[in-house]
C-alpha cells in the first residue's frame, strides 16, 4: 500500500488576503483557484519547488464556529513544518517581508529551526534539516 497526504485545510478569513499572504510573503505558488459557488472557492497553494508534495487548501470559514478556529487550529501548538534547503535565505526573506518569528533561529539535532506566525497566527516551524 502507498499513501500520502495530498492537502491540508487551513481555515482562513478571506480567500484573497490568504492567497496574497501565502504567495507574496511566503513565496508559495497558487496551484488552483476555482469558484464553486457564490461563497465557496477551491484554493490550493504549495511551497515553491514542491511539485508533487502536499498542498494547503485555503478554506474560508463559513460558520461562527469555524471563524473561532482561524489561527488556532492546533490549540496554539506548531501546526505546519516547512522544510527548506537554505534556512537563512528564507528566514531573511520572511523577516524582510514582516513575518513575525516567535522563536529565533537555533540549531537542534534535526536541523536549524525557527518558529513563525502566519497571517492568522498559526505557528509554523521553518526547518533546514541536518545533513546526515
């Protein structure tokens, strides 16, 4: 059996502001933006260079209950782990774009890592894995 994660839904406040953040600030690629109804779109973004990897499905909150989870989908824990081939290139780029890092760069056994908040407050690890 072979399985893989295709998409991870991230609850967002607004499609267009989310697309702008993920593409213009984080440098992701917009893979799809399809209108499904007057209020719903199928919007997928993906990190640059991850052609066959997992994508984020930007899902606009449709109910007050869903709105409460925006930026807090994992109860305040790190939600997503973004691997990079050049930590300081991306760290410096994100910092210059105003991304807030809550834990500064440091080296762990598994690599160089820092924690940042996305547009909505979701926590991400930016990681350059150690070369083994």
